[in-house]
């Protein structure tokens, strides 16, 4: 039983989406890595659907969306096309886009290629290549496909280990997301969602093409819409330095969250929701840019 049942749903490009509520503006909650699906936003959907129009979707690779073992299917450009297709299918001309973690990359691609469709951007614990990873994770990330001589710590973030003990990896990774005390329910949910996909699908996502640092910084420098960044000080998956740098590049409002890990929207939903609501209400008051009829601009 959900706190709120959907008003509309569908599938486009193999991606499952849902709509809740009918207010203005529309907020699209963009999914992160395919280790979870749209239920990661379950503490946001009922609240925002009382005030706004809400769209969520499962990333390809998890939930009710398609699986694949082809890395090309999980390129950030493909995820960006999924986001645009969901907006079209749900009748969403313009929206506030709110992303979590890796969802920041596909959100930036859409905001850059179709700025007229984006009212504002909210980034929660963004995963972008603009500041270093934690050293241990960075060490093993460079050896993702190798057979390692250890399974300790971030060595579990490894294709060979996933094939041997996928559940072991999921349990480890989710434990690094929720570092706060009393996170039993969030960890149980995260592990269950992670087990809805499979190691070969997740390996394909790990080999997919992501944004590089130069491209990311260039896109960020071109943003003209309001931007909000929220990041936990105790994020053990993506260091808070990433959020700080994103805010600096985009002149965004930055919300530092003491004692919070990688999923503030799950562990501190009231603070996250109230802060995001301010962004959405501000976007609703601001006159939107005219919709493009000729495709994305070549210069801004």
C-alpha cells in the first residue's frame, strides 16, 4: 500500500513513468543510478502532489523499466532522452527537475540541450566529475573490471565481485548510502530495490559513457535557470566537495546538511521537501522562457 496512488502511468522508450497531482508547476524527480528506482522518492511524492504536479520514472535497468547488458543503452545521452520522452508522454512542457546522485548528469544534459523546458534545477547529493571521489573508492573504480585479491570495502564495487556475490555488493553499497544512525528501514528498502535488478545489468551501467569533467563544467557554465544544491556533510558515496563545486560554478544556493549521508531526501525528508518547495514556488512565480520551435539553440 502506497501513501498515494498514481493518477496516470505509462511506458515510453521502455521506461515506466507515473504522474501524481495536478498543480503547477510540474516537478520531475529524476532517478539516480539503476541500483534503485523511483520509490527512492517515496518521501517526496505524496507531499509535493498535494501542491504541484509530480512525475517520477524508473531508470532503465531497474523497477518496471527495461533491462539490458549493453553499456550503450545506459549512456547519459540515452538517459537524457528517456527524461525528455517521459516529459512528452506525461504532457509536461516545462518542469522543475530534481535529481539525486547520478541523476545530476542526465539532468544537466537536458537542461543544456532544451533550456526552454527547464524552470529550475534541484540537485540532491550530485554525482558529477568535478571533484575527486573518496580515495579508496577512486582506487577501485579505476580497476572495475579486474579480478582483485580482496573483497574488502570499496573493492566490492567490482564487476567480478558482483558476479560472485551480487547481494553482498548491494548490502555494502546501501550501507554506505545510509551512514546515519537508525537507518534500518532505509537500508532494508535500498537492498530490496537493488535486488530488483541483476549484476549484468549493473555492470553495463558501470561501463556506460558518463559526462567528463570538461563537458560538465562547460554545461554548468551555460545554465541560466535557478539552481539549488543540497549535500550531506557525511556523504560516504559522493563527497560534499562535489556539491560545493557545482554550487560555485552555477552560482547556486547551497544547502550543507550536517550529519547526513548520500540520501538526504530519505533521512531528512522534511528539510529537503521544504527547501525544494521554495525552489518550486519561486519557479512558479517566474515567467518561463518561450518554448523553442526549432530545437536547442547553438549559442547561449
